[in-house]
């Protein structure tokens, strides 16, 4: 048997899942996995990488971004002016060329994530009808493992099952749909609101208890029923919610009501966009309401959040929230794209530029940072920019610096709109994240929230996805250019240069569901869809390299609680 042992020797290991906080240790890798050190103390690895003096972490995991599918591709086509300005990724003997800007091409997306030390990313909003497109783009997105969340919050069959008070049928449909799309998790985007937008000019729902036309269900019912169904299916990730009224002044009450409406576990995404005080009539009243929401999260451990940090500069907003796209277009003018996907979802795209002297934008920036600093348990708050909505994933190193260096944070705060300088609690927040806490909010935490047992840690059995950094006083410098990035046990990046090309695998689920439902779904497709039931599911052989992550059905009644993270 040939020796394929690979040893990473002498690095400072940050592995919060296993309670390792900067201790010097060796890591042993074989066949793409972290393994126990060999029993024979004289065993020689085939290869050793000397990591002494360097910081070793699991590969980063982006649990909420937009990198594949028709919405992303339309946004790429909409922004040629950006692509002409931004430096492209050059072709090498190993890599393809690619374009940059706020919506990089598929190849550039994979290379840039890997270059930053991220080895897994999830697209957060794919209509199941377009699942094939997303899978095809994943095959062109190299270096990282990836998966997507399936849009369900405005799906007609979902709303009909809730209206008919048939939770068994709802659960079976959610299980069938995830398996058919080869998706990873269920996503609700403005539950019910997108459907109202399809029927009425400028339509939307204005709160959790406003019924959706024709279906006569409320967002509260959709949130409650879906969280219960998803937990009953034993999906690795709980319901993933983009709340109603994104971006609207005063929307924090709706966000709080959504948290209260959960009947099981829930993940609230890009919560920064949902934490606003103030009223419509006067922009000057716009303000932060992070504190009461963070208090609720701190005291309810069925809840997790990712932030959706806004960073100043130009980007492209893209959302399954059709009415939101329309709203942004009205505010900012310029380009706008809107589309509906049959019985399933909607979409809105509009370019946007966040300015530090704008009252609203400065608040958005501050509110994101308040979230990181006011949630007590780093295992329940995840770093995200909702790429590219709040900013590019390429801003992560700068966000890390903002969290680890309060002097830098205060310096930036001094440059923003004066009302935010005076009104935000940021000026008083002294908290600085440690390296261990950064490892939690960028890899260990998202892995745990996603139910990825082989990722986000460096214990035996973990995927050997590992990022090695050169320590630096300036944390942005440290995190923007890892020394080495290892994917599945192979060194794929050295100081930003791609050394080896691999495609990575697609992560998906295949829940058990009551097969009796298929006759009913089949008839539904015959009656209403533009595609036959039998042609709809994506088969295993359509996918490239892929892994089905297990669903674990628990017999326990009641609200399942996240276990606490290990003490650090
Ligand atoms: Zn998003």
C-alpha cells in the first residue's frame, strides 16, 4: 500500500469545535480526511508541510451567498460596465480566466473564495424549477464544495397545504421537493409577500398576519408550519428565513414577530437588513433596533442568525424578494430586473452603491457590526455580507479587522454620517473578537448550524479543508492572503496563487418522505406547471462529484434545541 500520509507540523491550531484554542499541534491527513496520528511513532509521512509560527484553521464556510442560478447569471449580464473596470482573473496553465466586479464569473468566484481560505459556500436562493441551472454552474465553480437552498416561502403547493391544514402533506412535499432539486435546505423569502406582489401593482405583505390572496394563509402560518415540517424531516439545517419587509424602516417588529412565530428551530438570515427602527414618513427617524432583537436571540437557543454586513461601495442587489427589487429600483433608479418563476418564487435585481455619508447606509453598516458585538454566543451569529447584496465576500478580511480591532472600528465610525456616530452604540462597544471567536463565526459555527459534521473542525474524520495564515498585527492583512489553502487534503492555493485545480463537490439532502404524495404532486404538475412531473427531478447522475448529507429524525417531541458549543 502506498503511503499517502500528509503531515502539517507545528502550527498554532484554532479548532473551536474540539476545544483547541491556539495550541501547537501536528495534523495528520490521509485520503482527504484528517486522521489520528499514526500509532507507530516513527511513521514517516509522504509529505510534510512546516506550519511552525503559522495559524491553522478549518477552511471557511460561507453559509449565505449568491453565486449560482438564473438570478446571479442575469445580474452578471446586467453589469458590463463593472466588468470593464475591474481587473479580470488571468488564465494560467491551471486556471481559466474570469471576470470580476460585484458578481464575478463562476470560475473567478471559485478561485477567489479559495484564495481567501473559504472551502465551502451555499447559494441561498434557487427556485427548484431552475435547480439544473444552479447545478450546472456549480460544475464551473472550482475549488470549493457548494450547495443551495430551495425557495419555498411562496410556493403554491406549500401555501395550499397550509391552507388545507394538512401538515403531513406539507412535510412530504418539502421532503420530495428538496430531493427533486438536490438542494440542501429550505429557504423562505418574504413568505407570502412575493405572491402578493405577483397579483397587485407594488403589492407586498406589511406584517406577519396579513393574509395572502387566494391562499388565505399568513406569513406567520408559513413560518410556523415550515419550521415544524423541516424539523420533523430531520433536515441538517433548520428553516432559513429572509423575513418580510426587508429594508423597511420599523421592520424590527416584524422580525421579532417572525422569531416568535417559529414552532421549531430557525435561522434568520442577513438580520442586519431586518433590524430597523423609524417610520416611513421621515428618513431622519431611521435607526438601529438591534438591542431588543439581540436580547431575544440571546435568550432563545432555537435561533441562529447571519449578519448580512453592509460595506461601503458599489454592488448589485439580487433577491428572490420581487417587491424588494422594485422598492430598491424606486429608491435608487437605474437598472432593474424583475421576474416570476411560475408557481414557485420571484426575483429582483438592482445595482446599489452604499455611501458612508448616507444616513441609511451608515446605519446599515453600524447595525451589522452591532449584531456581531451584541450576540453573546459566537456559535449563534455567522459572518456574511449576503454576497453581493451587502458587499462582496472579498470584504470578509476587513470585517474581521473591524471585529478584532476596536481602534480601527472607532476610526471608521468617525468617517460616517454624524447622526450614526452619535446614535449607534458602536462607540461604546469595547468588545474585540479573538482568533478563536473568528474561527467560530467563519467556520465552526456555520458548520454546526448547517449540520455539516465533517466540516468546520480538524478532528479525526473531518474533511481535510484547512487554511493556514501568517499571523499579522493587521488582521485584514492576515486574513486576505492565506499562506496555504488545503482542500480535501490537497494544497490548492499558496499565497493567492491557485496551485491545483479541483471542482469540489455538491452537498445536498435526500429526505425520507411519504411516497403516497407523488400522485397528488403529479396531478398538480399536469394541471399547472410548464414541465411534466417525471421530467422535473434532478437525478444523481446529473451531478458531478456530490455528497448526500444525512437527515436525522428525532423522536423527541417539542422544540429541538441547539446544544451549546463547547467551552473555549
Ligand atoms: Zn441572500
